[in-house]
DNA sequence: GCATGCTCAG
DNA sequence: CTGAGCATGC
């Protein structure tokens, strides 16, 4: 059995303690982090080393974005892509070497896309769509058992947001983004493990805005995903999201997901 | 008996908890704070109210400097001076109304003075000397029992610094500053309570730099003072500095002083 | 609202 | 080293 987690941590330095707490309480074999917000040389390696996560691949940059995959089972880097060709650190791939041997794990942080859902008025929205398109083309060619995880910044289903109608024009839930995500899915038959294990309309949000979380209303979205190649998807045996981390002190605005595979 | 404390807190918002801990452990009747680093409307009044310090006079400004006097015995504002006439919040005076009735308590934050001890090369040094000169002239005219406390940014005696010879050319311990301080003293017979109660050469440093504190060497200075008018000085019965606060988590670089008066 | 990194100040 | 405020991004 191999368990794999993903978490947009929103600064790994600030929340190294929380990551360790999560690792010790939930014990995933591998954890993919997004928005580590530091360059590689500032990544808190000691903390992960001490926690037993002795295999790490870090693709960082100063201040923004950045992804890292940490593991207690051996792995090796499998490549990093810059689909925007602008130097942002938004992807790193690894290949598992011990248990789960042969599995490829792709850690992705899709751009947020700015505020206005129109590529004419908002270049960031166009960049998000282009990123997705290029990632879809790349993903289509993958020919090994692969898991693509991370912060997709897209909530595809109606039940993936707190108010479907209100959010149709809000970046993350617009039809154009969802169509782009579905083109990614359909080209290769990628399986949405979140919805395989927690079928709609059950709620499994992964993100709550800092701006509104303190209010009474419960306004989340499902922005974080785990997509498996068809054969691999048949081997996933459990999936959960750890909502309680959102109530920890000084939390990330995202919560982690964990999937177990019969490998 | 009335006890009066002074502490350069280096951000009262960041260290409100530490101030409350100090107040509960040491129980001074009145506390004069310097470098509160906030405007009046951001001062954490609730915290002091809950701790029983229900009388407060705050002279703050945004970001820098700022002084406040908080008290569990009644007091009223007695004026605020801007000796530099540049809008900086570096002084507030109060008059005690209950126990200690009639005592005037002046809370002062003298400018640090920059790095180079030469008014030609460093305007801040000139401003510090001018501040002292004007304060001395003002203090000379005071005609009530008065206590002047605060961060003076001057360590007058050889034993007030960790290395007298090395610091003769370092702002805070230069002869020109010390002479200015002594002109202040002599014009009115102000009594240095720190040295009345803890005679030289005993050490009673009040400040340790953040930059060097982590080193092994113990390199402090006595920058914080309590000066009493001659009659009032005869009524001081004890004086101490609370060095342990410098070892608390995320401490101020200054430690508090407390004097008790037979009033 | 909450990160980073910059500047300025001690 | 350690504050505050600012700009920027999500």
C-alpha cells in the first residue's frame, strides 16, 4: 500500500511545523507541496529529514510559487516543465523507486488566473488557459502509470463551489476553464480521484479564502486535485481530504488530500 | 508606596502579551512605554484594561517612536512636547491623581542619533544633541516633584557600557552626549535613580543589541533612565531592572526599570 | 486576509 | 537582528 498526499502549503518555511504535524498524524508515504514560496536553498530540509522524509525533490523560486515532493520511500526526479516558458516553478515530476516502483507522480501548481475571466482584458487568465492546454498536450503523451496532483485552481462541478450560479463568472469556476480541464481529462481518460471516491454532490472542498473564512458562512471550493491514469485509477482504494488543518493556528488556505493505492 | 516602571517595548502591539506578563509579575502602579510604534487608535487598550491598567495616556504615531503611560492609579495628561518640532511622538507627561498625588511623570524617548558622532556629517546626531539641549532648558523650569523616565539612548558612565574605551566613539557613549546629559542634570539637580540605588561600578545595563545578543559575549549598555527632582529623589526607596525579560521569546531589546517611592 | 521581499530605522 | 509599512500576488 502506498499513500500519496498533496497540499498547497502557502509558504513551507512559515508552516514547516504544520507539515510535520500533518505527516506524523496522517503518515502519507509521499507529500507533494505547492506554493512553497522559497528558493531551493531556503527549503527546510532538516525538518523533513528529522521527520523521516529523507527523499526530496524541490523546484523552488524566490518569493512566489514553487513545488516540492518529499517522501519516505525512495524516488528520483523525473523532470520539470515550464509550460509558460517564463521561469516560474510550477511543476516537478518524480518516479517512485521502492514500494510503488514505476509510478510517476507529477506535482503541479496551475496559475490562479487573475480576477477577470477574459483573456482580452486579463493576460493572466489567458496564461492560465494556455498553461492548461500545454499541460493537456503533454499529459496526453504520458505512457506510464501516472498520478497528476496539485493545486489546479479550478473547481469543475457545481458541487465543487459553495454557490454554482454566483461563481459562474468567477475565475476558478467559469465554463471556459472547466472545458479546458475536461479537454485535459478526455484526451487520455484521466480519472478524478476526488470524485471517484467522494461522488457528487457530496462536498469535498479543499480551499477557503482567507478573506471570508472568519465569517459565519461556509464558502469553500474544490481547487486541489488528484488525477490518475486509467489503469492506476483502478488501484486507488481510499481518498480523503483533511479539512481540520484549515482550523489550525495560522493555517494555509488550502487543505491536504490523501489517496491510498494498492501497490 | 507608589511604584513606577519604564520600558522601551519596541512595538506594543507585537508584545502586548509580554507587557501583561510583566505587569502581573512585577505589579508596578504605573508603566511608561517607549517605541510603541503605532498610532493612538491602534494601541491595544483592551489588553491593558483587562489587566487593570484603566488609566492611559497615549502619544503615538504611525510606524515609529511613540510613547504611552498606563496606570492602575488615576492620572491625567499634563502635556506633550515636540522639542524637534517635526511631529515625532517622543514625549508625554502625566500627573498622578490618586496615591502619589501631585507627582509629575515625564515619559521621554530621546532620538538614537544615527551612526556617526558628528553633527556635520550626520544630521541625526545634531538632532539628538539639540533635543537634549531643549529638554534640559524645559526641565530646568519644572517646579513640581517630577520624575523623568525613558529611553535616553545615552550610557553616561564607564560601567554603563561593556567596553568604555571601545565605545568612546560610538553614539550613546561619546563625551559630547554625556556632557549634554550632565548639563541637563546640573541645571536642576536631577538625580540618576539607577545610580542612586545601584552605585557604580555595579552593572545595570538595560539594552542589548539584537545584532550581537546571540553571540556569547555579554555586551549591554545602560540606555534607559529614571531621573528624579531633588526632593522626590529622597523618597525613592528601591530600584531594580528586570533583566530576565531580555531572555523571553521574541523580546524587546530593552528591559524594564522599576522604582518604588514612599509616597 | 495573508503570504514575500523591499526599504527604512534602531 | 528585528520592528513597521509598502507593493504585489493570490
